[in-house]
């Protein structure tokens, strides 16, 4: 049965040199690295994944310069997660409170159900 893993990071953004040299905090999950270690949440269905990303985008609102409204982001999320490959969604943006938010959802093909 298909399920999803959700990853969330909110805080400062670090340059690649800091990430590679270990100067970024250990819990920092740079969105450029497509690893699958350490998910924050397991989501059992596509609807669960969409509910999670909607909550995250509502709780950590993108700043006012964000070009895409919430409804458009959710439509994109549904379409992307339903694709056969690669089946992952990545959002990285600045919040209204000027923190960096990285949100990822990966469709899992490795875990036993």
C-alpha cells in the first residue's frame, strides 16, 4: 500500500558550504539534498499528505511576495504526488515571520507496509 513520508524544517537558511562542512544545525534538512533519512511524519494516504501540507502552508504562511495562492499550491501538490515518478513534493519559501520553511513529501516505495 502506498504511503508518504513528510519532512519539515523551519528556521534559518544555510548556504551549501555550511551544510557540507557540518556548520548547519544537525536537524537542518536542506531541500537540495534528496535523502530519505529521518522523516518527521508518516502519512498513510494521499488525502493525509494533502491535509498535512495544507496545515503546514497555513501554519507557516508564505510571505506576501509568494506568487501562488494556497488553492493553487494544493492542486499542484495533488497532481505531483499522483505521478508515477518521481512522486515527491518540495516547497521551500520564506514565511511571513521571515523564517525559512522547507516542506517535503515523498511517496514511499521502500518501507514494508
